[in-house]
């Protein structure tokens, strides 16, 4: 085991909605067998982090938020050396990202290809601060990664602005496209042009759909959708006048209104991936007979599996370093500037506030 000199690190604690975040210092987390310590390079605040801060999602507190995180391996626990997703051994100094959920690999959900629902899951950025779980959120100097965490190597050339969202937004989009199956020559609908929606447009371009239609009420998001390469960007009202049938649908807004207005446009045999509804809402209308007769396939996607994170990094690595997707993350702050960062994050035109560590 290689350990750096014992030093103090910083972590930003969330105590509950309406309470200010607390910046605290804690000692270096010496890893046990199978664990890896990563010194955080950068972390971005996902939309679900903001829902938590604003009280739309409940978590146990205090906790360290942040699950879109990249960094470098700083220490490895004793015993067998963990392997990266590509099969190589973990090593000090390797730049990585990691899956949002560490899974056991042997429970009923892991055996059913649902590792993100593991019965023994440790979920980064969501764990209560109990003992050594101090270091499981991205808004901290270090992250202590548990056995069963998927570790994916990042190229040195991949900018942090592209790499950091990979462990949530990008990987989740990859899981959504897997659920849809092949979309070549099909009419793709994307509802919601936030970080996931804009990422989905960039990804869809390589999958050769017949068209990419984006629906979002915000003008600047529709403008960004065109920058990413969509065919059409519409307001919800404009979409109601569209007659083109939908063969594949990524629902990323989480809106019941989106479901109720777009479902009637689905073609026979259409496939739907529901992703955006990640906080409680009222029930929506659902007609079983219309699903059955039109042979609609509906799949809920929450988080992702190891292969989706690996494919996310591969996708991002194939983009030009100046791809517009990389301009969506930021502005960037330090942990000491967290009050300003949260104010900026409240601006609807800001998709990802980021924290950069030196």
C-alpha cells in the first residue's frame, strides 16, 4: 500500500434543505483491503444534487454531495490490487472516473444485470456521513472508493469539462440508448434539453436516426439543441402540431405533461426510455389498452451499469476537445467559493456548476 504523507483534506457537508453547506477538514482516509483513494480533480453538481439541496429529494444527512467526479488514484489498500474496467491493474497516478454505485456482484439485482440496484450498494454522493463514509461525495479533497466500484481510466487529453459529467449524465444517456435499441433511420424524440438531453443529441448523431426532434420550453436550450445537431427543436405547443410519428423516445424532462402530450404520437412498435423522473410527483395518465394494441415498449432507466460508463468515456474520448458539449459544464469554483457557486447554480441557464481542485 502506498500512502501519501498524512494530511488534512476538505469536504463540503450538506445538513439539509435551507441550511448552509459546511466546509470542514478531515484527515486522509487510509484505504483498507480492496479500497482505492482518489484525489479529486473536478466535480460537477448534477441536477439531482440541486433537487436534494432544494428539498425535492430526501437524503440522510449530513452527507457530502457530488457524484459526477474525476480524479487520480492516490493510494491503494493492501491485498489484491483492484482492476480497472479495461482489465488493467489500478496504479498510483492513473486518472479515472468511477460508477455512481459500488455493487457486490452477487445479490439478486447484480445477478439480474441491475448492479445499480445492488442490495449492498454504496452510492457515491448519497451516503450519510458515518465513519469512513466521510469521503464518498465528490465535493471533497478525496474520495474513498469501496470494493466493487467500477473504475474507468480517463485519457490525459480529455478535458475535465467533458470528462466530469461522464459518471452520471453521459453514462445514463448511454443506458437509455441501449434500452431503445438501434435507431438508425428512425424518428427520435428527446424531451428535455438539459445536460442529458444535449448529451443525447450529440450521441444520437453517430447512430444515424432519420430525424432528431427536441422539445423544451426554454429558448436558449432549444438553441443549444441545434448547436448539438438536432433536426428540429420545438416548444411543447409547437410539438402538439407535429404530425410526424415517433419511433424512439428519450424522456429526460421528468414532466407528467411531457408524457401525456407525447405518448399519443408514438408509432406502432415504438420504444420509450423514461429517465428524467427522479423525484416524486403526482400520478399521470396511463392507458394500458393503447400500450398493448400499439405494442409500445416502455423502460425505466435509473443510473446505469459498468458497461455504460465505459462506453460513455469511449464516446467522449472520440469527440474533438473543443466539442460544444464540453462548453456546458461550468463556471468552475473552489470549495471555498461554494456559496457563490450555489447562487450561480440557481440560474436556469447554467447546466453544470463545477468545482475544480488544485
